């Protein structure tokens, strides 16, 4: 297990965003290439259409006004009105099409990151707070949504406009166009340098916001404990400290971002003065290519050139934030799936229940060995109980059997097949786990029971509940099995949540059963009631029981006392009591 990150530690991204990483977004665009090509053509039409009116204005100034040709004036004004209608219509269509493409891209990114999260092992979730995972799937992708649906389109629009305006300006006056470029190029260099600085600041802000989200999620989930231990004021203080770090990081970005406008306006004002100076010199020098109409038209083109350049500078600045978001999103998508099906993995068939741990060594953190050269051989149908002090490695043993974690060395086998050579869905279909802390999903009681077997009928779900006597409390709810439960089963007692978990495993009916402190939340009376059902469920099945309550393991075929990185004692209840060793001392406490 990787070293756990906490809400007061900034996450470090191993793979920084670069041009190659940025180009990965292209693969999300490819499925919409036809729409993108159509939008590109519309952009070209829109850009050209918007630049024809200044040329018509030049004709009006240089010819129509001089010749007093009012018929041509009406014709030219009508043409300008028609071009305006075309530009508005085309812009509306391209905005609508690209907006749809942008949100479709984000939808695919959301799907990819969610599906990848489903495949990641427990190690990933153990090594970072829930809030830092949630914020990557929500806030960071929301930021990308705005960029892809708005800025990508506008960036394309502005680039096309800059190219088209440049062609029009060159055709009007190459010299004046060079003056414009002499101003714009150093401005873009300055904006790129500013973007590089901002990108680092955005990365720092993302880390601070992630810390804040992690603390918020932890506080919400631990609300009862916070109030019970009177931690409200302390939590306010902790939140304020984390929040202020985020605010300070944000203000540093605000200060730098505000440099965008002074830089662009400064360069542009210098360029405008240079244009007027050169144009005046050309007119006074008698240059035949520069007239009053030329200056007016070129000034209009300058405006058409300035606006997209300014917006491109803004988008470059926005790209700093997007780069930070992409770093976080791709870091999640690229996180290696260390527990997955091997090539040529097999289905687990005809499971009798033979389980072997052969020279198993395991550690969560490098150098912190939990189990070392652990050996255990279980015959089909036997019940194995694991007892020992907290942290001894009891749950670790069963986690390796289900491949929640993989061994560092040695092997775990079922029916002589290494669990790493078995397809995960097949392994977990044949091995059922009753957790100490069952999770209840938002939904009906019926849906929560059916989680054990999605294709089960209502009758099968009800029968499973009756078998472990869960029907008694279920029928007290309005709607019975169709009662809608609160989030995480907040309207159920701990014992009722556990009974629903039992019903799931009864419905699933796996070949090998693991119970990890499964009866810890159930009162003794209820435990005695369902004991008969559990005996029936585990009959002739290999069963592993992790327990602190020794009354639940007395009838086990073999009891293993886990400690000192292995098995300290083993035997049945009577044998271990007779030894007067660790188990005997445990039974007396």
C-alpha cells in the first residue's frame, strides 16, 4: 500500500502535462471528426464573411462618396446587411454543433475515469482521501467541460480569423501588416511566459482545493464523531487554515492574471501608434497604394485582428488552468491497474473448496512485513477461524484469497490454481465475503439484497432474507422490501445493515465463504437466531471466519492464532484451551 496522502498534504503529480499529453485529447475528438470538419468550414465562411464589409466600406469612401453614386451605395449597404445575416446564422450553427461536441467529449472523459476507478485496486483508495478522488471526477472535469465546449471552438474561430485577416491586410498593404506583426509576436511571447508561470500556480491551487475537498468529505462522513467529541470549533479552525491556503494560492493567480490585459493593451497601443505613423508617412510621401479609404479599411481590419489576438492571449492563460486539470485527470486515468486478469487467465470451475497458502510473504508498505513465509492448507468443506490481536494480519489473509491485494512472494491457490491465474470475475463469483462494515446503497431494500445476484427474482431475494430472519425488521418498514433506504442505510441500525449483507451472501451462494467480523454488529440474541441459517449456508463449504468474539469460532474445524508474521498456534477449541497458550489467554480476556 502506498504511503497515504492526507488532507493537509499536497498531491504530487508524477507525469506533468506536455504537448504529447495535451495531444491525447485529440483521440476524444476523432469520433466527431465529421462534425469538426463541418464546423471548420463554417468557421472559414464566417471569418471571410466578417471581413468583406470593410472592403465594401473602402469602396464607399474612395468611390461612392466621391462620385455620389447613391444607387451603388444602396446596393453595397444591402450587401453588408446580407453578409451580417449570413455571419450571425453561421456563427449560431457552429456554436451549437461545437457545444454538443464539447460536452460529448467531457462525457467520454467522465466515463473513462469512472471505469478506470472501478478497476483500480484497494491500494489506490487506501493511499488517498476520498475527497481527493471525488474532486478529480467532478470539479476538475467540470473545468475541462467549459474549455472543450467553449474555448476550443473560440480558439479555432480566432485562429481562422487571424489567418484570414492577415491575408486581407497583406493584400491591402504588406508594409502596414509587417508593423502589426512586429507588435503581435513579442506580445505572444510575453503571454506564453505568463502562461508558464500561471500553470505552476494553478497546479498549486488544485492541490490546495483538493486538500479542502478531502477535509470536507471526511468531516461530513464523520459528523457524528465530530459532535460526540465536541470537535466542532477545532474543525472550524482546521478548515479555516486549509481554506486560507487555498485563498492565498488563488489570489496569487488573480494578481498574475490581471497582467494579461495591460500586456495586450500596451503592445496594441504601441502598434496602433506605429500604424498611424507609418500610414501618415506613406500618404505624405505620395505613396499611390495608401489612401484615406485604405487607412479606414486597415484600421477596421486591425480591430478584427486585435480582438482575436486578445482572446487568444486569454485562452492561452486559460490553458494554464486546463493543463493543471488535465494533469490530475490523466494521472488518475494512467494510474496502473496492478490487480487485473493475467493473459490466459482461466475460469474457476468445479470448486470444492481446497485452499492453499504457500510460503506467502506480504507487506502493505515497503519494509513493513505483515506475513512472512505463511503456510496454510485447507481441505474442502472445512471451517477455518482466524483470531489474534488487531493488526496481526487476520484480514490480510482473506484479502489475498480474494485478490483485494496480491502477495509479495509465494502463492495463494484454490483447487491448485494460483488466484493470480484466475479471472477476477470468476474468482469473486466463487468466493463470497461478508464485510465487518457492510455498505448499503441508496435504493430499495430489495435492490440492496439483489446486489448479491443481479439476475435474481424478487422471490429469491425474499427467500434469502427469510432464511436469515431479516424479513421481520424489513416488513416493519412502509412498503416492506420496496422501502427506499437513506444514503448508506442511515435509517437502519448496524445490525439491520449487517442482516441485509447476510441476505446478499445467501442469495449469491458462493462456493467459499469469508466472514470478516460479520456478526460484530449483531446482538447475541439475533446471532443465535441466524446461527442455524449460517450453519445451513456454510454446510459442506470451505469457510473462513475472522473474529474477536470467540463464541463464534468454537465450532470451527481449525482455529489459527495469527501473530508474529505467521501462525502462532493452531488447533480446535478444545486443543488450544488445553495448550494454555495464546488462545487460552485470549479466551480469558
